[in-house]
C-alpha cells in the first residue's frame, strides 16, 4: 500500500468545507493583507497559547528574525542554539548580525540541555534559542533558570510544537519573544506561508506591529526602519478555523505516535523517541534512529512508503556555514543524529491501514 509521508486530509471530517467557506468569505471581504481577519486570529491564537500578545508575520523565519530584532539582539552578540535544528533557526540569528553558537543537544531528547548550554557559555552570549524539535518541548523550567542566572534573553522556536506543554504551560509563553511557523505541514498550518510571534511584553508586541509593516506607526509615519512581513487575511481566516481543531489534530498525532511506540518496541536496533518527564510532545515528526538508516529508507520506498530525514546534513557542515570554522567531528552527536535518523509517515487523517503497512514493512526489514 502506498503511504505518503504527509498529506492534507479532511481531518477532522468537515474541516475542508469550513476552510473553503472562510476563504470565499475573505474573497468577498477584499482586505487581503492584515485587517480584521488577522486581528481576530491574533486574538484567538494568543488566547489559545495563553499569552497576552500574538503578532502575525509573513512566515516562521521572519517570526524568529523579528523576535531577535525586537529584543535588540545583533552584531557582537552570541546566541546559543541546538546544532541539530532546521537551517531557518540558524539563518535567523545570522540575519540579525549575531553569531550562532551551535550547541550539542541532549542524547535522548535531541533538545537543548543544561550541560550543552553550560559548555558553550561565553561572556558574549546574549540569548538562548531553544527549539522544541519534532514537537517535543524543551525542559523550559531548567533552561529559564539558566537564562535568569546568567542574564540571558530567551527566544523559543515553536515552529514544530504548536500547543505542546511543559508542566501544563504552553510553549510560546516562556521566552520574551517566541516564534511560530504556519507553513502548511506544521501542526497548525496555513495554505501558504505564515507565522506569528508571541510575547508577554506589550512593548515588544508594539515594536513588532510597526516593524512588520515598514515601521509604520500611523499611516505614512514611521518610527523605525521596518520590513514587510505581514500575515495575509486569507491565511489568517484559514488558521482561525484550524486553530479550533488544533487540540484534536495534535491528539490524532499523539494517538498515531502511541501506536508506533508500542508496535516498534525492540524491533531491530531502532531507537524510538523518548520524552522527558514533564515535557510534552505533539509529534510534528516521528523520528526513529537506526544504524541501517539508508537501507531501511530504501526498503520502505520499494514498499511505496515515503520517509524523510530531518536533517541529513547538519548546519556546521553546510557550505553556507563554513565561516563558523567547524569541521566534521566537532559536533559528534549532531553528526550521529544526521546519519541515523529517519522520520516515519505521521499526519492527521492517516488511516490505520496505512500505519499498519508501515509497521509491517519495518518489522519485515529487521527480521
Ligand atoms: C519550519 C521551521 C522554521 C521556519 O518556518 P517557515 O515558516 O518555513 O519560515 C523555523 N524553525 C523550525 C524548527 C522549523 O521547523
């Protein structure tokens, strides 16, 4: 049975019709960029995350860049972030002129750990940028305490973890400015690009509302040299519908993950995702590890099952980051993860037959 890695399905049933209705309503409204639909979504998203302010922006990368800008992070500053994150996180730090300092993650959660941060700390570090990778929350209470002790700012990258909680508190509420992406495949996805910054600080929110729109304070009056990173009303309207179902969409991901976790126990040399006590997981991705990763991936493809690798080449070994002066062997765990990880199909609306086909094929490969 062919199993796609990801597919947008009508899940929960009826969501597709509701989205089409909203899109048609926005076409009649003719506002298109910012406007009432964006304001309504910002309010609903802030209420959902339980944070005073959410500011819609163009995409998740911009949400990171604008968060860093709003907190005054720039040239001369170092930012600690995990070496195994998606390239966008690192590019955002580079974009504001700060230096990304790549930190080895925790060996079982793949997220930033206290040990990693302690080892990488220098007097130039101004902020830490925890990434809730694959949908699993970082140990935020511990990371926040580290930040407080050393006077560091915190920007959370929540692009893979909408709705995930640490000890009952949602991600996007811990840092001073926190970035979300609404790229279509994310847990809360639009039908195009979109993003948001959440913050507890009204001044940060006010800066962002100007900065995303060329720095405009009142029509044709500008307080800062801003950029164009606005959320459009069609995406906001779609996101408002999907937000109402985010809990159900995440629950579906968790259900599928639970079945994988049960069925793939002690199969071959597979290492399954491990969650830390108190840390939530919304399974944006279901990532397993094996020494025979390439062979497994090829075998699954012959069975019509598509898998992906997040991420095959770590940032410090990319041509674009040669200037960091890091070589192969400098981040051994990050490199090991890149060589052994594979992401299995998991998406809302995936059928139990599809998941059974994946499980059977993996067991067959290892038997
Ligand atoms: C998707 C993603 C981003 C960037 O979001 P875009 O909307 O694609 O710009 C940043 N960080 C992480 C961890 C992501 O997964």
